[in-house]
C-alpha cells in the first residue's frame, strides 16, 4: 500500500493528512514542537497510524510521497531571526532597502518611527559598476574594489550575501562575476543573485526578494535538512516535497536553493483545498477561502476556478514590513486565531490579537501555563467546546482555567463573564471581516457573489456570523476543515514559475523581444520538467501571463496571454485582455490609453493527484437526534441548553437548525440561532447563513 502524507506545521498545531489507496483522507493533529519539528509531526502521524491500525514505522515505510508545509521561514522573517546577511548593490543605490517604495498609512500619523531596512545599512555595500537599461556597460566592474568589500564581509562574520545590481536583468555579467568571487573568497557561505531569483523591473522589489531569500538560506538549509534526516531515520524512503507560496510543491532540494518560496507555503495551500471543495459541491468557481488556525486568520480567493496570484505580498504591515517580491498566491493574514490574546489597550478598550499564546504556553485552557484569555478560552467558556473532546479527546482542556481568565477580564471591563467572552468572539469576527474586505471589496469584488470555504481548527466558532455580515449565503466547511492547508497539499500540483522582464507597449510593441523572452521562459520550464523525478506520465500544463498597466499607472495587473507567441495581429487581442482584466478589478476600461507590458511569466503545473469527483448520489434530507445537550451562551438567547451533535454519527442529508453545536474530532461547528447546517452527500458541511 502506498500512502501519500501531507504536513502543515503552524504556530500552534501540526496537521497531518494521509491519503490511502482507497482515496480516503485521514487526519491527525498535534501541538507544534518548534525546537525539533519532527517531534510534533511524529505525534500527529501516530494518531493517523493508530486509526489505520498500523505502526508509525509501517506508515512511513509505505508512504510514497510526503509533502511538507511550514511557517518557519515566515516566522523567522517577521521575528528577525534570520542569518546575518550583507547586501551588495550598484554604487549609488545603497539605500534601496531603506527607502522601500515610500508609502505610508496615514501620511500625517507620526505615532510610529520609520521602519528599519531588512538588512542594516552597516551591512549594505556599494559595488563599483554600472550597466544601462539596454544592457550596455557604462562603468566597468571594479574587481579590486569588489574583493575589498568581500574581505570586509569576512571580517564582519557575514553568514549570507544578497547581490542585487541595478540592471543585472538586462545583462547579468557583473552579478555572475561577483558570485564567482564569493565562491572563491567565502566558500560555503550562501548567496543569492537577483537576476537568477526574480528578474523583474522595480529595483526595491527585486532587492527585497533577494535579501529575504539569502537571509533564509542558512536557517532553511538546517531546518529542512534536519526534518529530512529525522524522517529518513524513522523509516521514510519516499519522495520528499515541500509546498511553495505559488500553491504547488517542489523537491526539497529546490526549496533549499530558493527558500523564499517557502514563505506562506502553508497558507497558500488553503485556496487549493477550497477550489476542490467548491468543485465537489458544484458551487461554481468563485470562493473566499478562510483558514482560522491557532495563531492567524488567513484569507485567499478562488476566481473562475483558478488561484489568484500577486507580487504585492508583504511580510508585516504594508509599507512598514518587507515585500516578498516574488509571485505568490494572494493570501492575507492577521493575528486573529484561536490562540489570539484578548487584552485592554491604554484607553481601556478590549482588543483581540495580534499577539498569540501559540502552542507554548498556549491558551489558559490548555493547562500548560498560559494565563491570558484567548479566543479559545472564550469559546470554551461559552459552552461551544467540550473540554473532554478537544482534538478527539487527545488534549483535555481545563475549563476552570478558562473561566478564571475570562472572569478576571470581565471584572476589568465591568461586564459579566458571558458578555465578556461573547465580546471577545465579536471583536475577532470584526477583525476577520476586515481582512476579507481587504481582499474582496478593496479589490473590486463583491463577497455576496462568492461562497465561503472555511477551514482551520477554530473556523467553526464564528464563520456563520462572519458570512452573515458579509452577505454570503453559503459556507462550505469540510469535515477535514481543521487541516485545510494540509488537504490542499494533497490536491496540489508541482508548480514552477519562470520570469523575464521585457518592457514594451501596445503602440510600438517589441514583437521580437517579447517572443525571445517567451522562448526563454518555455525553455526554462521545459528544463525543469526534464529534471523532475517521480512525476513520469503526470499531466503538465503551462500558463503564460504578463504584468501590464495603462501608461502612467504605477502598478500592474496579471493578464493571461491568448497565444504562446505574439504576432502583429495578436497585439490588439492582448491589449483587449488587459482592458477586460482592468474592468473586472476596477470597473473601468480606458481604451484610449496605451497598454504597457512589463514582466512576462510562465507557470507550469504538473498534477500528481486529482481531487475526487462530485458524488452521483443525492442525500436524503432528515433531522437527526442530538447526542446530548449542553448550556451554551448566545447573545440572542442568553445561556440555555443547546443540542450537541457528534459528527461521526451524522449521515449525509442531516439537517440541523440553530442554535446547535456539531462536534468533529478536530473542529467544532457553532450553528447560531436562526441559521442552519446540513451534511452533503460528499461529506462536507453546508452552512446556510441567510
């Protein structure tokens, strides 16, 4: 038997999903162990092995593929725990990382300081050289001066080097020579060359991506190497893949070479799972995908059956954080998960997050030393969680500890404990609604025109009032919702992206230059396909995209190419494709303005496993009997006995009216008063919120 394992390690929980030969998915959850990630993985794998009736060693020995997703890289960047990295750039551009892109939320708000650059200025160095935008050498490469700089890097014990020369995307000779000098003078020290990682216009974005990638190399080489070694030592002999920020997966060696693609690798998989859930329920190709974990709330989109990508993803707050610079699945994250801490600000107002209790010590109810009230403590106090059945009974919760921290907070704000716990849930709801609005309303999308796919262990606590507030009538909550990202890895393809920069516009289109760029992109994709192991016979597809804008606009929109090569007759069609994309996002088209085409991209997807087809049976509607009743508090009804249903006993077609609680081993669904839920023929919960 060949198992397929996917792993998603978050800040609080490690999720495992195992696919068996019968096409059944099995889930395991365990607290994350940051010091040695395999310990948490082993705990979750043991849960699945026990369910399958086999040993952990047998499960690993018979697994053909393991796909790993992690927040390790993201957390390292956000907490500034990356390697000591130097930044080398063209003379005169030392402050590229300092100046960023010059934006600011609230131009007259002076309550916070200007952000520090990703790499300190004392570790930023100028290299005497200059190449023009046309690829011509303006100032020759000064090798003697470059050697002096590298000697300085050695003296300052630099652990990684980011090289981003100004016009290396037009002619990379100087960057390549600098790389050769680093190999000669600092052997073993990892470095990143910008023209190889992300050959795009906009020097800050290219420099930022290069700096982030280089700074992650020592950390991720160690992290991925340790994980691979531990897995092999435990008996795993199959293919080891790592999920990426573009919603696919690649061999672990590829990600060690380009670790920037592990940023948001876990959250990027949630839209993949959301797309599969919409397809199996025949609910169309548009979805808002929400993943509520213990630490963060992540939201992404599925549009017309495809994932939505962006080059405008920031780690941290926009302008204040650091831009990733590479193409990623568009996923926005806020600190509002089950472990988010409730606290009072200086004005005495109740806040929730972004601080999280994480897995250590965790919420107070975990009984691991946490003494701050969290969303999970509030849900337990309100009666939404059975303390003896959390994570299928594998983690008993301390209801008295939750009551103690909620009651203490209630005394501070002058409310009853019930009102305080409900207020925590409401504030968390508002934060999540705002995050959804930023990726939908702010981008010209109406949430009412989409379904919501909800996942994460804490999703069921409050997704129904969130959907109701947004005007979304339908929510799909899969039975394996608590491991939504890990499920997405099961359905993900191996994805590789190649990029070339070739600026032109619709009035004087550079047909030869663009086609040359497209040929280089397709050659790079073909080389990747030839070198891929373990995917013989798998279906591969290629999508070509250009980042385009109207003249004088600042930002670009992704526009699909209608053809693989451009002729004079195709230019008008390509411009029309951009007009349509612009109209869809901004409800405006300006056919009188020339269209500028900036960066050209090719994205190859190689499918390894297809999601299950929609069921061909119709579930018979029926009203099941509750397993028990438990006092629960709702703002509309107060605290009253509430029907409790165990998901394991429900059959397709079950219809449940609120108020009610549905308990699955790894998630809890709160059906609020006046709303309802049903179990579909495919085994997903359909929540009716209108």
